[in-house]
C-alpha cells in the first residue's frame, strides 16, 4: 500500500495460515475484524491484528514521526481509526479498520431493501490536503467471497464509497476499479443511511465495511486524521424480515452454526490474508487496490513496477 518510486519494483507476499485442513467453500459463513496499518520509511512496517471468526481487532504504532492506529468491533458495530504525523520528506502511511460478516435474511424480501445505518464522527486537518485520502467503503459480496481473495473484485454485488474530510482525494481502484464516488462528508458528525435492494443481494450474502485513511505524498506536511471517536454500523430490515449474522452485528440476530461449521470455527483453521497492491501515483489521482479474504491453501503475491 504505497506509491512506487520510478524504477522501483516490489513484491508483497501475504499468506494464509492453515491448521491441518483445506477450508472448502461449504465450510459455512465466516466473519472477521481487522486492524491494518503501516508506515513506509525505506521499508514497510505493518501494525496489524487480523481476527478470523473473531469479533475484535486493534493495532497501532509510531514510526518516523507518524502514528497510525485502528480498531474494529463486530459485536458493537464500531470502527475507529487515526493517522497523524509531521514529516519533512516523503510520506507513506495508512490506517484501516475493517469488519466482514455473513448475513441471512428470512421472510418475504421481494421488492424490499436492506438498511445499512452508519454514524460517523471525525475530522481531517492537513497542511497538504493532496496527500490525504480518507474513505468509507461498504461492499456486499456473494457467499463464499471471503474464501476467494483472488476473485474478490469480480464478485461485488453492490458497493458505495464516500470521501471523508474537507479535501480528501479518493484512491480509486478499489473496490470497483472505477473512479466512482457516491458522495463526500466534511469534518463533523454525520448519519449516512444506505439502502440496498434484496433483489441485488439475495437472501444470503457477505457484507464488508471499511474505514481507512492514507497519507501519501511529500512533505513538509503536518496532518491529523482523527476518526477515533467511533464510526458505528448497524443493519435494519423491513417489517416481516429477520436478519441473522454469525457475529451478532447490531440489527441482526446471532445465528447458531451447524455442528460441522461450529467445529471449523472453533478450530480456527482459516486465516485472513490482507493483500495489498502498491499504490501508483498518477497525475490527478492515486490508484489502489486491496483484497482480503479467507483461504487456507494458497499464498498470494502481488508485484508492480513503476
């Protein structure tokens, strides 16, 4: 997750861990909480906490005058993130909080919509606003998408992205590969109601919410991106429709796994691989691409040359 200098080639290899068995697509619904942060100062330093089938993740650190941190809590539907520093040279840092869950809707859903209710409170101050990209992303995916990181981008059912802060420059390329932004919100407190047709989702699907901030460019610059005062996510459904999730995300009923699925979850033999392709600086925008998912078999590598 960084801008590549000219002539520089890099390869980031993020791997999945397996504990004695392959995770089949039928292994059952899965959920995750992730805190993924980094600072690049000649080499990448990650501060990460990846919790497969876990409800809470938190990580952070300080390096070269930059402090990054993030936390994600599925049981309360909260995400927090901060990215701050004062740097005279090149800058490349990110803070990212993610949650993912599997949702099942029971009842008559024809012609109806899923409600995704987001409340956010935060601010961005930056002496060089062109360096900053702070974004909220919500993706809906088909069942099994978490098991196939390499096919993530081809399986998005629905997506929305919003720029946060007064002058955020969106990093296009993920999740839809296209420069699509649904809106922007300045500093302060906002409610963001989303409505997703069940005709797009089906009765079972996987949902991902991401709160992220990238600071990439040149100094001297001083910045504070502070969304540590919590973003909350909850779901709602029309009368007569019940939502179940495997994490108990607010607005849902916690589902009880089948015995086979429960055994897999308790064994914890799947791992979440956070895969990031380096960002490429362009004239008027930066591009970035990241994928994450559950897979117990393959290592995933990505490289780029600039």
